[in-house]
């Protein structure tokens, strides 16, 4: 699964499918202050940045478990509520369930990174723009108006019944937009997302906002960029 040339990406890509959380939408600027307020309200001086990382790690673990065990798909918001509750209990904090749910509702308030809106406006002239997210449908409906450029569509993994990187949601994008896997370039800031996309035959762009190594997976990104501006520069090159 060696990377292909940027020229081939430009020639073959019909759909740009974007992960949303932490790829296009800035989690930290909303969730860290919200966690800081929650901790302060319960008399804790624990670092909210550290809590966010631990909360997200627990959330990710539990979403992968949910995709592997038999049974119905558990909504993102419920996975998130359980994960945050667990981390707060580890800190010895007795936080009411409604306060935890209010924090989870902050995911609906996430705003795009500063580079995103202009880049999507340019990319939308040449490609179909799709959001493919682990979020619940109502969460995606809530954040969609936060973009200046309207996405051509959003796909929630809830519709496929399993969290990424299970292949079901990638297959659903191809089915819904009537494209072959190689006609989709999936853009994400997360290794696991891109590995899943490449494994089903999609192209992959690693948007490395946080300067992290991709890792040793055989499924390699076809393109590595720092942000959506650089992505647009590469994919719209004449």
C-alpha cells in the first residue's frame, strides 16, 4: 500500500471525505475550558489538558470495544458520558450525571480551526466535500452550520452501526456518493482513521496538525500535510 503520486490523487479523487473531530473541528479550544470549569466547580486543581487526553483515550478504547462485541451500536454521546464519568471517578470526584452530560453537549459547539473555512471553499470548487465522523447524527447536524462552506454531505458511523476504523462507514460513503474506494481521498488527523480508509482501498491524506509520527502501519498516507491550506495547495495545483 505504497503512497501514490499527488498528480494521481488530483486526477482520480471525486470525493474528499473528512474526519471532523480534531481534523476540521478544534476540540481543545472548547473542551479544555469546559473541563477546567467542571474541575473548578468540584474543588479540583487537576490539569484539564491532561484530563482531556485521558478522557479521549478512554472514549476511544470504549468505542473500539463497542464495535467488536455483539449488540447494537452505542451512541457517541453515551460512550463519551461513560468515559468522562470513569475518569472523574478515578480522580475521586463525585460529579452529578447532569454535569457530565452538559460537558458532553459541548461537542456540539466545536468550531473549525482557523485554516479550515477558506480551504474548504476552494476545495469545494473541485471536489465533493463529505464529513465522515464517529459522532452521532444530531451532533453532526449541530456542527455543520459552523462551517462557512456547506459540506455536500455528512455520514455518521451510527448509520453504519460501527465506529471507524471498521469498514462499514467507509463502505457507506462509497455507496451513498456512488464512487469507487479509490475515488475517495479520506483526510484525517488520526492514524487509526487513515489505516481504516486505506485498508478498504481509499486514498488517504494525513493532516498532521500536532506533528505526530504516523506509525509503522503498512497502510501509508498518500499525502502528508500540516493543515487544510496545504491540502488545498496540493490538490488544486494546476
